[in-house]
């Protein structure tokens, strides 16, 4: 390959702008998608470079094994295991506990911030400062974390809050406690396991951790980390943690069915930090989304490469006289290969540069859509990956034209006949075209499947009306008297139609409580929602039978849905009214209690579509007299008109002057479980649009080649009296064969993958084969439009011009 070959390649690209645009544009988009997703995955898999030997840093992980439930690994640990590991002389160093939470913060000398705002705060043992390589910019992080009256802040937090990094000995109020800044550490990278802005000692009163939480074996509110000692393995440590849990005193307190027949009540493992990226429920979801998108990006790459290869072959056949003259003048196979490499390399290099630019521009948007840290595209790994993709695409694109050039028979080419493809060339071209059409059909059908399921999710009947409902989270320590005063003030605001108390936001999926209702001999597993009697009126739910009575201290009152009534053996809702059932909540230290059914309501869709539909029970109870250190529940508000949030904030500030307002729109909160699915739908739809565009360009160029290839045949048919459709018959059959081959590849594969995606939903849309039918119809329409122009050109061919060519 010489500089002259590059000049020839540039001229050839400029001489066929449509072919160049179709090939270069599709390849650049596909390379950008692959580069962006590969960098996102690499960012998740590679640990922070500041951590020493991350394979030896382990998280003690817990997985519940409650009867009747399937649990994921929690990526959480009972804090009691830290002391148990120390007493068992586990092969660990730098062993410590860690937990994060959003806490109310006040900077006493900063004026406007005195009203309080939330910050991400970590409570941790001092040993973790060494384990996680926290680099002190000012002070000593290890020494500061060893004192209960000190707090450690990141450099970014110091500059944002104080306007400078020199903030040692500044006072900071965390909740009800005032601490002194003892150290400033460098802000961690997005890959670092510590993402908190502030850090305090684990045993500090400011951490707000009760003694019960620190010693409980089945509370999963944090993590236990450590570094493996020399010679120790993660498997050995996991076995030790499992034996400590099996011998813990909590096992004797479990219900008999949890441990019957040697059954494990829970599982423990030691998970290396380098393997944590895609573990746990959130990690598995991210892995599924990234895998699906990576598959779509690879399909785009295949589509773009096939398009580029096909167009390269077409361009070579259009230049067969030039190639024949080169061979007649003594050009060697190596020089012809160099020419093909120059043309493919220039095209791939331009596509790679454009793809790198697109990936860099789209990285923030993609990271935000997937809720991941923004990757560094212009880093050495990204540049090396881009170079590798450019090299592979160069070899793939150059191979087919070089093979055609080598097979070209110069004498036939100089006589004006297509002499380079041989018998296998048209079939290879049909294979490429079929792959291109089938890949586009696959991506488009999958996009329609995801869209159909998302449309089903958004349009399903909930049984209540979320529009106009607001959810206001009550701060820790709220008393019943404070709550009643707040409710009275809110009902006086214009537009407020009513309020109701619940223990959490129903339908958000943040909290789930299950129980076993028993009415011998019938029993039913139900989801339990603690609410007050105003809840049903606020949610506009009318009972099928019974009366919604207020909570009573004399007896536990229960409202069940129609599914629970059927499961417990009542033929009609009225039969359940006044009946007593035994309620056994799932979990530890949960004693059975008897409740009286006071009403039956229709089933409300408070579970997301990935969860199996369970009967529901609503426990009528009053807000707690004193919530203590935990949150006091949620106050739901229904508004009949747009609410003046300034007035609402003024009411809140009057009742809770030192607490931030946490207000959510219920319609938005209910969509939280579907955020990833909706984002996946948008991203797959984008891939489908790109695939459709690439396929359209490819079919357009291929139809142009077929018209050129069959020009003489079409003219001869017309001269012998054939009509328009007869003259184009063979051309149409060849295009139809190509589309049929692509459909045979794309339709069954897209159906299988679509069923695999829908299999993750308990409540799925009944789509049938509509996604495949619509995708096929859309692609056929694109193919018809792409071929229409060239068919008209074919019919307008002048016989003398075609026969001379």
C-alpha cells in the first residue's frame, strides 16, 4: 500500500458520494455504539487504579433463603459478622463495617444553608480508610475516623460548600450532632467503592446506628469489608462466614420450616471487589440492559460491515476495466491487495474518527440514561479499542474486493462483461444482502417488542387514580400530634382535597412486606400494606363489601382484596366481613396476631409487572405516637388543581423548620420500577432507526447494482415486446429471494429473543407475532422505496447505451 493508493482511494470515495455516505455513515454509527458500550462495560469491570490488589479486597455478602421466596445476593452484610470474624481469627486484615445514607446537614456559618440540606454520609470503621486508600489532602483521614467527634469530607464537597479546600476544624451539624472537620480527602472516582461526600466513625452518635442494628444477624443495612491475608482465598473465607452464621444464636429463633431437614436459613460468601460490578439485583439489571444493548450494537456493526463489504464489491465491479488494465500492465496480487487495503483503511479510519467523536459526544447522555458513571472515551483503553475496531473493519472490508480483483479475468472485463464474480459471487452477495436485511428485521422487531411491553405497562388498569396525588415523606421523630397539625394546615391550602397516612409509598417497590393469612383449612400468602382509614377515600377505592372503620387499639382491623377473599375460601365478598383470620408476618420475631376483616376492596395494581400478582391486605393502623430515629411514614395528598408548591413549602417550614421537604408526585414514583425498561426501549428504538437507515442505504445501493447487472437483459426483453413488469421480472425475483432469505433469518430469531425478554415479566403484553409482522412490513416498504427509483431508471434505459456498455 502506497501513498498513490491512498490518493486513488480518496478519489474513488469522492466519485461515488452516495456509496461513500451509505458505507461511511453506517460504519461510523456502528463503531460509535460499540465503542461507547464497550467503554461503559469496561468502566464497570475495572476497579479504581488507586486500590491496591483489588482481587484481595472482599465484601462479605448475604443471601436470604426464606421459604417461598427467591432472593438475590444483597451485597449487604449483618454488622454482627464483623465481631464474629474477629473472634474466629478470620484470615483478614483491615476488617471494617460500612454503611451509607442520606442525612440532613447544616453548615453553621454558611447562612442560606442553615435551613438544612441532604448529603451522602458514610459511617465506617477507621480500618477502611486504609483498605480503600482514602488519600488525605488535609489532615489525617485514619486519625479523624478514629474519633467520634470528627468528620471527614471530600475535596469536592469542601469547595462546593465552603468555596475552598482549607476547611479543617470547621463545624458541621449532622442531624442533632455537631462535628468538627478532621480531614479532607481527594474526591473518589466513579469506580471507587466509597461514593459518600462525608465520612464519620461507625460508632459515633452522629452515625445514628442503634446497638440493636450493630448486633443483629438478619438486618442488612450495610456492609463488612476486609483484605484477605496472604495465602487465604475468598472461598475459604466464605465457608468460614457461612459456618459462623449457621452457629449464630439467631438460627434458634427462626421458624421451624426455615431450617427443617438441614435447610440453610441464608447463604454467605466472600465476594472480591473485582467481581462485584454486576452482582446483586441492580447489577444484574444493569448487566441485562448492557448485554442487550451490546448485542444490538454488534448487530449494527455486522449490518454496517456487510453494507460496506457489499458496496465495496459493487464499486469494484463498476471499476473492473480499470482493474483489468492494471493487471494487464503487470500489477501483482500484492499491489491489488494494497489498493483494496488503502480504500478500506481510509474509509475505516474516517469512520473510526467520526465514531470516536460521536461516542465522546453521546457518553454523558448514555451514562445518564443507564444511571452509570460517565466513561472516559478519550482514554488509552478507549483509543486502543477504537484502533482495534478500525483495524478489524479494514481487513473485513478489504477482503472481498481484493478477492474479486484477484479472480478478475482481464480479457472478459475489457470486453465489457461482468467477469469478476464468477458463479459464487452473486450467491455471496445474496448472502450478504440477506444478512443485512435479517439483522435490520431482528433489531426492529425487538424494538417493537420492547415498545409493546412498555405500552402495556403504561396503559394497564391500576384500580386507582394516581394523577393528582403527592407523597410527602415525614422526617424521623415526627409525633402523631405534629402529623395531625400538619394535616390540618395542608387541608386549608387551596386545591387540597384530602390527606392519608401510609407507612411507605404504596406501589413504589421500595418496601415490601408479606404475611400468611390463615383461616383453617385455607391460607393465603399476601402483601401487607399498613395504611390509615383515609387511604381508600384518597385513592378513590370503593369497597365491594363492608365498611372502612378507623384503626382501633382493641383489635387489629384488616381490609383485604377480592383475590385474598377468594384464596381464603369465601364465595362472595360479603361472606368475609366480620370474620377473624390469623396473620403471620414473614421475618424474624414476628408473632402471629388475629385480625378482623372489616372490608373487601378490588385488587389494586401495587406490584410492578415483573412481580407475580399476590393477594393484598391493608392493615388499618394509626400513625405511631413517636417515630424515634426512623422515618415516620408518608403523608399522601390529593390535589384537585395545580398546587402552589411555595405555599406547601411555607406550611412545611412552619411545622418542620430544620427538615428538608421531600415531595414526590405519585405518578412519577410509580414509574420507578420501569425506568430501566423505558430507557432500554428508547435505546433499542434508536438502534432500530439506525439499522433501518443502514439497511435502506444498503438495499438502495444493491438495487442500483442489480439494475446495472441486468441492464442488457431488461433492454432485450423490452425490444422483444415485453411489458414493464415482464422486463423487470428477473430483477424482482432476485430482490424477492434476497428479502426472503433475510426474513427466514430474522423472523424466528427475533421471535425467540422477544419471548425471552417477555419471559422476565409476570404481567406481559399479548403481542403474538405482531412485532415481526410490522417489522417485516416496514422493511419491505423501505426496500420498495429504495428499489423504486432504480426500477424507473431501468425502464428508461436507452437500448443503444445499454448494449454498448
